[in-house]
């Protein structure tokens, strides 16, 4: 198996080569490259497929006990400073490689159907390929400097992909928002890296952790300073994994094409933050205050995302806030020391969230046949309903994903989320309460989404709803809707089926092509079954993935101590709160026995708080955007009046002095002698006076 490890560097390089060749073709032979669009797509997908095969081979090798493998070369040296670059393959790397390559591979297949008529089809594949390569490079990085390099490449690729349709202002603005917000976290990460290197003299993960612990215990380094460095590093994952307070970029990132939404939310950008926490676990684990900050940040983010998702009517933004919430679970798990559970949920979430996002893209693709290529109409659940009749495969896979994320057994999400909640209960019951309530809210908003989209009567042809949505989007009137519900009698009484011939070309939506439905069906398999590798009574996942300092024997001992009573109580409570959420959602959005609009009116402040995303965007706009613009204007005034004024005054003084001196340049010797005599006389007088 050793040759396999010698060529493991090909995993990130192959997609990069594909992106480079396709990119060169677009630059030099643009028309020919775009004519051969599907051939280029097959080329890019094949290279990523080769990386996927290598990743599975490495995972198989690691599962069967192969020692971790690291290969490095010296990249820079100056005196005692030595910086190496290379790649490392261990259990965590092998797992992440498989997650990234499988999800990216299926997303690329799906892209062929979703972007079939887009003029940027080939360019989009090139971006997807370099994005996947950047994430794979990050995963195999053996030290923090190399992680940071690929970390920034991931951020750059997200900017290109979120703003792919850059001619649309919302997409351009969303790309800038994502880029700037992530720069805040990345600046903290850079400061943390430099601080840790100053304190420990190393960029290696294990060495940093060991040195930091030793220095703090010996008093060589204060615990407060160590905590500060660790929290600065944590700012990087806070931004990348959209944790409070830097979560605001992720919902706006939905302005990009749906395939990239799936890739960002499932296996690449947001997963990078949780992965870095796992890599930095030797540093974080030795500082209890930092672990508490991580745990509470994750718990609050989980609740925050779920509470906002309740009122979202855009199907993609609802899933985006769902991602924020689920990432909060993972970060909370890391903070309470539940390393394995956090990574287990990262794996299960990657598959069912990719399926849900691709399912939403399939819905949008079908809706565009009715309402046209208008995101305001094609993505709003208030214009959907009854799609299960027209899109059965999409509905089935979306339903499976909904059950998985709600934590209904035996679907994947149950096993990973239940393990997090169980460990949270042991670590801090308050954190468990937050996670438990969030699980109920998750079940409510996900089934609200499913019922509003796939059940009931189709509302896409109701012209008055279209007009209200368009008017609300343009800011002409306030939305005339409650939290997504519509009166059934009003729906049945509506008879206006006048088509918008300028946009849509069909009366009803249709199922997506095979290139889009096949990835959905394939993702449904791990969304259903992959959780079985981490069942508490036979936890293969925990035996494979565990913190570096934890012995396999210790893991086995914990597995043998499994308590069925505790499992049934904890698992039953999480399933019970989920069933309550599902029941309420069905009464409000399926059977219409509860008037959601009336409830929204009774709790209007809370409803408005959720609908307006806790006003974070408004607060940030007023404080940072408007505030920084005011500061910029003041700086411009200083620049104009002081800096430019000083320069202009110097020029004016030079001009006036030059103009004055020219009158003394007469060319007559008698005049010059008079000046010299006057100067000497003046000096004599001054000397006499003093």
C-alpha cells in the first residue's frame, strides 16, 4: 500500500490540473472550448472521480490499520526558522477526503442538468474544480501555514462562485459580503497563528498543543495569553462555518447557482471551519475557557439559525439557516469535548444536506418552467405546493433528507445528533436543553418546508400571489403573507390561470432530468444508512475517528459501557421533541387546522424578530457599513483639507517665493552690491542691539 501514499498528492492536484487546462482553453480558445462544453465537463468530472477513487483507497487502508503517513519538503529556511510543506494522511484526512470528493463528484454530475442552458457552463465547471482542489489541499495540509494558504484559496473560490452571476446585483453584493465577512475571521486566524508560533515555535498541530500545555503549566506563558491565541484561531472557523456573530454571509451566498450552494453547505467551505477545530483540538483541549467559548458559541448559533429558519419563505435561504444551525451542533460538540460526535455529524450532515440543497435546485428547475428565471418567484415556497405529484423522485429524496435532519431513526441524522445531545447532557445540562429545543424547532421548520413545497395544491399559477411577491421584492408594498401559510378556500376559489408567457412556458412543473435526479437518489443511500456505522452499541466510527491523545483501548472500553436505558431515554426525548415539531407543522401547513397567520399576529414581536433575522443585518449595516462610510468621509476631509492642503500650501509658497525672487534677479552688479551692503548693515545693527 506504500505506493498509494506516495501518490496521495495527486488527490488535490488532479482537480487543479483540470481547472487549469479548462481555464486556459477559455482564455485562448474561448469559442471552441464552449462548443465542447460537455467534453470539458466529462474531463473535469473524470479527474475528480480519479481523486475520489484514490480517497476511498486511502480510507480503506487507514481503516485496516495503516500508520499515518506524512511527506514534507523544506519550503523556506532562515536561521533557526524552517517551514515545510507537504501532505499528511491519517484517519481524519482520509475521512474528509472521501466526504469532499464524493459530494463534489455528485454535485458536478448534477451541474450538467442544472446549468445546461447557462452560457457560463464551462467556466462554472472550472470554478467547481479549483474549489474542490482547494478544499482537498486544506484537508491534507500537515501544518497551520499550509492550512492558511488553502483556507484563503477556498475563500477566493467562494467569492467567484457566489458571484458567478455577477451581472445580477444581489449576487455581486452577496459575493462581496461573504468575502469581507470571512476576511474578519481570517485576520483573527492569522493573528492567532502568529501568536501560537511566537509562543510555541512551531506550526505543527500536535507540537503546538504539547508545547502550549507545558508552557502554561510551568508558568512560562500565561493562561490568559494562551486562551487569547486560541480564540483568535477560533475566529477563522467562526467565519468559515458561519457561527455567531459572523454568520450573516451564508444565507446571502444562496445567490449563487444551487450546485455551489450544495457544495459550500455540505462538504467544502463550511466544513473547513469544523475541520480546523478538529485539527487544532490538541491546542483547544488544554484550555477549558476556550472550550467553553466554543461550546456556547455553537449552542447559541444552533438555536439562532433554527429560530430564523422558521419564517423563511425562500427555500434555499431556509436550508441555509438550517446549515447554520447544524454547524452549531458540530461546534458545540467540539466545545464539550465530543470530538467524535462532532465529526460524525459533519459526515452525516454532508450527505443529507447536499441532497436537500440539490433537491431544492431540482424544485427551482421545475418551477422555472412555470414562473420563468426569476429567483423571487422560482424559490418562494408560497408559490409551490403539490409538487410531489409532478416531481416524485425529488419529493422522495427531499422527504428522506428531511427525516434525516430531523433526527428520526434509523436515518443518518438521528445517530449523530443523538450522540451530540447525549454528550451535551453529561457535560452541561443547559447546553443539552438548548440543543434539545433546537431539535424540535428543526423538525418544525423542515416539515413546514416539505409540506409547503410538496403537499397541498399547486400555487404557481395564482397570478395575484406572483404580483404580491414581485411588488414586495421591489419594495412597493409590504408582504401580505403570514409565515408562509395560505387559506385553503382562497386557493380553491382562485381561478385565474393566466400564464406569464413572457417568462414561463408550462402550466405545471416537471421532474428534473436524469443527471439531476441520479445524484439525488445516490445521496439518499448514505443519508439513510451511513449513520449505522456510528450506532452507540456498535460504534465503528468512534473506533476509527478519535482524538490523537485517546487510545483505542479507551474507546473500546467506553463502547463496552453502553447503557441501553440511558440511550432509550436520551434518544426517546430527542425523537419525541422532533415528533412534536412535525405534528405542529402538519396541523399548520398540511391539514390547515391551525391558522399560522393568526399565531404570527399574536406573537408579532417574536415573528418579526425571526423574519428580520434578529436584525443582525440591519445592525451590522448601521454600525459597520454606514459607520465606516462616515469614518471614510471624515478621513477624506482630513486628506482633502490637511494632507492635500499642506501639499498645496507648499506649492503656493514656492510659487510666491519664486515670483518674489525674480525681481531681485536684475543682472546689475550695483544692485547686488547694494543687497550685500544692506545685509551686512542689518547684521551689524542686530549684533549691536544684542
